[in-house]
């Protein structure tokens, strides 16, 4: 399987290097413990008022999960965007992930902005 041929939900070619770069930046900004899992994933959103594609940054630890949502495709997220979103309160912070609220205005949001 050639990973360069994968297609993301937005239909643009998937760039694994972009995902790796954003994940490494999230690790630097959040400075989690070595055994903490950091996930950066682009998802399709089907809720009314939600952008068609959003990117989720999740931090999974033995104590729970923190999650931030960026209402844009992964390829459109800049290092500044990621720094701004991770500086805010997470959309979810607890032991069991809940549904992600989708902002409708195209802005980057944390839990305090909903």
C-alpha cells in the first residue's frame, strides 16, 4: 500500500508529514509525560452548522483525555493556529470522551468559547 495515495475526508491528498509535524508541535507545546499519547486526526463532521472537515488534537493519559477541535482541514492549520488552540481550555477534559461541539463560525474554539 502506497501511503502517498491516501485521501483525506476533504478529498485532498493526505500528507503524513503534516500530521507528524503538528503532532510534534503539540508535544512541544503541551510537554506531556513520555507515556502520554498525542493524536492529531482529521475528521468529517456531519452535525448541522459544523464545518465539513475538522481536525482534532487529543491527549490521552492514564488519568483521562483532553481534546481540542479546529474547524479546518489538517493541511490548513498553521503552527500559530495550533499554538492558539492549545493555549485555550480543551473542548473535552475528563475520563470519558463526549461528543465534540462543532463551532459554526469557522473560528478556532476551546471549551470557554462555546
